[in-house]
C-alpha cells in the first residue's frame, strides 16, 4: 500500500495551479456531500444503528485514512461524520427534494473540478488512478492544514517530490530567512 506522502504527492502532481486547488476546496466537499446524500437512501437498522451505503462508504474510507495517518484519519473521521449527518438529514426529505439536492451538488462540484483542471491544463488525477477519488478529500484537508501551518513535514516531503508549485502556500520565510 502506498504511504500518505506517496498518495498526496501523486495527487499533488495533478494540482499545481492555485485556481485548480481553489476549485477543489469547493468542488470536492460538494461532491463528497452529494455522494453521501445519494447513498444515504435507503437505510436499514442493525445493532441499533441506521446503516446506508453512505455509512458503509464512510466507515471504509475513514479506516483507509486512519491506516494512512492517524492524525489525518481522525480529522477525516470527524469531517466524514458531519457529512454523514447532513446526508442522513437530506435522505429524510421528500424523494424529489433529496434527489435534486444530491444531483445538483454532484453536477456543480464536478463542473468546478473540470474548470480547475482547465486552468491546470491537465486531466484529473482519478483518470490515471481511481484512488484519486479517495485521496481528493484528504488532499483538501492536507492543503487546508498546510495553509494553517500544520504538518510542515508532510508538506516538505510532498514538495520534495513534486517541486514547489504555484498553488501551494509557500513556506513562511521572511527576507532574512532567504
């Protein structure tokens, strides 16, 4: 299995333009929420818990993220729990409203993705590796962390592989550091 740095580096190589990364900050959460909404219906009760395809996908993906990295896995678990709560609420809407919400978010999210990749001048990562679909949400969380100054060692390792790119937050250096 590829490591966290392997996965994020491979994904980052397809995401070097700041406009592409910006569209991913909006488009990927829209797509993730849309998929969860569309998979949240129907559900069955088992062991006192309502289970849907959305909850099964969330559990599987969080396990994957935890195996890659405990800290990122924990953050992804919290975010995925929030997504699942929203999806469960949406699943209780009337059929037409539920379907319209899920499909609209999905289509709008992918439009943003393809606009970003137009600026990038490169196809989306998942075209070459379907794992890009699972790594995309993690990439957004990692990039948000890099902006906040977190996990610098991961950012440095990724940039060592893919080079310094225009979309990434440059390391905070004062003129005295350079």
